[in-house]
C-alpha cells in the first residue's frame, strides 16, 4: 500500500464518483479505478458499493476513510514541518552568552526574532566564554555571542554589533567630572577586572596595558560583569567595561568613554561550520535590527 492509494481512495470517497475524483486528481479514470481495486484486494474487503447509478462507501470503507484521512494529514504535517525546519522558519535555537552580552541589545534581538519566527523555540543559556566554545563544538548550543572569539577552524564568527570600551568611575572620584578617560589612568588607579583565567576579554585588556608599558594593579577579580559596577560603587577601584554593561546607570557610578580608543568590546555571533538552518535567519535579523537597537541603547 502506498500513499497514492490513500489519496485516490479519499478522493473517490469525497466525490462518490470515480469520474469526478479522477478530474480532481488530474488523472484518467481507468488507472484510478485500478488503484482502488488493488487497494481493496490488498485489504481483503470492498470499500465501495458500485452500481451504474451511484458509488457509496461500505461500512468498512466508512471506517477506513477516517484512518486514511488521519494518515494523509500526518504526512502533510510532516512534510510542512520538514520544509519549515529546512528553511530555518521552525525548530529550536540554543544560544549561549554571558551576562555582559545580555546587558546589551541581545535580549531585544532575540525577542524580535521570536516575534518574526514564532515556530522557532529560542533557548538562552548563560555561560562563561570557555563553556560556550565547548558547548558549540559539542553541538549542545547552536549560536554564541562572544567579545573575543577564538580562532578555530570548526567555528565561524560574524560581527553582531560594535561596542566601545568605557571606564566605570565612582561618582565621587575626581575623574567623574571629565568627559572621557585615558587608559593610562590605570598606571596609578586600581583595576577591578573579570577573572584573567576565565575571561579572554579581561586577559586581552590586561595584556594591552602591558603592551603600553605598564602593568595594572588589580584590586579584585570577579566572574560577572554586573559585579564590576557594584565594586566600583563600593570604592574598590575603577573598571574597564563594555559600553552597555553600564546601562541602566548605577546612581553611584559614572561611565566614561576611553579616549583615545583602547581595544574594542565588539560582540561576535559564533556558530559551528555545520550550522542549524535557523541561524541564517537569526543572522539576517541581526543585520537588519542591530544598527537601530545600538542607536537606541546609546541614547539611554
């Protein structure tokens, strides 16, 4: 038994006419009649009572019709599901990111994606950068947002949005009255940093300071970017932070741009070479929506 047998049977049952059914299917009547006879032989019972004047379903045909329609509906659903998943308009998208990235436009982008592609189930996984890389390579996640993507032949990085580096300063500090801060202030000011061993971003900042001829004095190392702001407010020192980590503003902290510019805090979307088709749609949405979202965040 093949699907065409069920389709032909359902058409005859709907029209109660071999001629009308053949027309609706776009086939000639003799092959249609033969397919129905083959189906009845395989099942072992008559599905129709035929006469020169009419065609009606037998009791067995009535019962078989419900099941046949259910099978055809399931097949149609399976085809639609496969097509939508194959084109990236349905499925599951697992995204890894840090809390500092969530402080920026990532959440708004994900929400906009969910509204546009309602059949995609987006799942956010907050994790450290090293864990994000491991999850990508093990196919536990599909996409990650990182500030310092690794050079890995299995992974592909796309610039998601640009982000500046800034310095978080206690409101009572003399630097808070300025319009910007030079990175050389850390020749004398204590630095609050993310963990140098756990954050490549923090390690890049530390090494860049050394390249400028000084080694910053780190007063505290923390795991979460939000902790940097809290420790600055408590007076432990200054912190170098991505621009959007300082929003919304802490009442006891002033965030100032670094001038001249010092490194960057650009965010990259990272995925495996064998990517989930949903990713292409997400990257397309980033290209469309990120510029406007960046402008909105910068005005806050």
